[in-house]
C-alpha cells in the first residue's frame, strides 16, 4: 500500500521545475495552472490568465479553492468533490465538473487534475486543465440548459462524459424535465455538432405513419404517395437522430428500429433499395421501460441497444436551487423585443415551495400566465396559482441497474444526497444497491 507523506513533509517543486511546466503549458490552448500539494497556485498559462485570471496575476500564491469558488476551505470540506484529494488518494488523474467564479460570473467548468511525481515517486505538484462547459449556463440565459444544483450538475457531468463518443444515450425522467434540451446539448457537444439534429416525436404515431416518417416512402407506395419522400433517417445523415418518447413506439416497429440500429441499413416504404444510415442515436422516455419489458410491451434487445449510456434527469422538486435561475431565464427570454419583466421576492419564494409535478414545462407555463397580469412588469405572488404545492408530485420513474451504477460512480455527494437526487429514500436506495450487487 502506498504511504502518503503528511502535507508539511511533501516535497515542493523547484522554481526551475515550475518554469519548465509553464513553458510546456503555454503550448496548450486550454486554461491550465500548476498547483502545489497545499492547494497554492504556482503558475498559469496565458489561456488561464485570459479566461479566469487577469493581467495582474493576483491569483498566484492563492489557494485554488478561494480563487475558483471563494471558499475558505478545500472543496471536499465545503461539500463538493475535490479532485486534488482524489488524485492524491488514487495517485492518478481525476476529472470533475465544478462551478467556478470567473470575471463573467459563475460558469460550469470541467476540471482535470494530474499529479506530477518527483524522483522519489512522491507527488510534488499538480497540473490542472480547465475546460469551459458550453452546453449549460450557471447564470440566467436566453437559450439552452440552465442550472447549478447538485442534481443538475450530476446529469450535466454525465452529458459531458458521453457527448464526445458515439454511444447511444437514453434520457430518463419525468415529463417536462427538459429531455430535448439535454439531447440537443449532447449533439452540440459532440463531433457531429455541425450536422443536423433531427427530432422524431414517437408518441401518437401509428405503425404505418411511424415507418413512413422514419424511413420515407417511394412514389406509389400507398394511396396519396404521389412523390418519393425522404425519411427522417435520411435527414439525420451525418448528425443526430433524437427519438423522443421511444416508449410509445409500436411493438411491430420496434423490430425494424432494432434492425436499423444494429445493421445501419433501412429501406423506404415501398422500396427495394437498401440504404445506409449515418447518425448518432439519442432516445428519451418518461415511461418505465424495464417494467414494459417484463409485460412484453418493449423489446429487451432494443432496450439494451438504446441504453448504453442512461442519464436520469432530475425532477424540478429535486433542484430547488435552480428555480430562481430558471425563472429569470424565462423572463429574460420573454423580454426579447417586448417589455422587461421582473418577479418580486415573495413570488419567487412561493414558486420555490411548489411541488411542480409538470417540472420545468409547468414552471414556464405558470410564468407565462402570471405575466399576463403583470401590467407594471412585475410578477407578484397574487398572480400565481393558489395551491400547486398541494399537488402530489409524480412518482419517480424506476431507476434501472445501469442508471443506478452510473449515478453511484459519478455522484460526488453522500448516499443520502444521491437518494434525494434519484427521488427515493436512503433505505430504498440501499435496498436497490444491494439488489444490483453494488454494495
């Protein structure tokens, strides 16, 4: 077992070693800093100075947790995951998503920390790479994902992990939690960001209509097919195909969808030519697919194909810290080309007490209704519904084994915090972990 020296005895890098590291880091386009084992920032490259620091270099010699988070103690003592502590324990790189204070305000940053070893095999310094997360905002925003709560950050961290790959992604969670926004963020963070993002709404489509919409049809394939029509698979070539509410796909079509995913080929309705598909698959549902498999409503082979990387999106009641951000984002978006709207403190506090069974979608609808009464541009508590907090929240979707293992591996809080994020009691979480052999 490796013995770690007490912090006061750990060897610090020599000035010439620090300068060599900085010279190397200057060739990197991303912000990077050098830290000693006591959390002190020793040096930074130009990219860091430009995005986080400033020309005065006042951050040199400061604690990283004070500069990045304005904490008085290391991140792990402030209730967050500390990559330095993890890298020290594992003697290997560690990566985490944090919210950093920057000259522009709070921003999501992906932090990767690598230990530097001296000639005796002891950690003498760390190199930290900081990557800005463009797929979400920790401040009110005119578009895209918005949030800063631990539950939201967990889902965002999983998104950042999977986006650069080609793995199929399955977005799970209650209706109204923002699955299409998350799917679009996966697309825009991937190497296919310049390609099309094509949405297929699987709900309400009959078997014949679904096949025609997805694969297209040839002229004369059926009554009314007067011309050849390309399908949405054609449209998604080189991009991302998002199958929203995949739990609603008819059983007969699930077979053809499985063949498309497995072989990468398909035929238009009424056609004989085999066509080749080229898309990245993202699927979403609020339905319990595992229970649907047990009842024969959803094919197990299709489920295991689409669920390579499941992400559970948290309900709004589990991310109360984000409600103020979301409210101000919606009001900011509504003000484009129109009058500016604000919300009084009592009204915002009331919104934070609601149960939100309809999640973010319901919050937006409530604000749009309240804005009609705000003649002076101020949304007040009197304009809000009287008793949405009395509405019982929806029961959380069953968390499958893959999702549970994924959350356990990436969640940085306590087991109690993980249980709250997953919408279950700590006792239920322990039972599920035991059932899955994860404890």
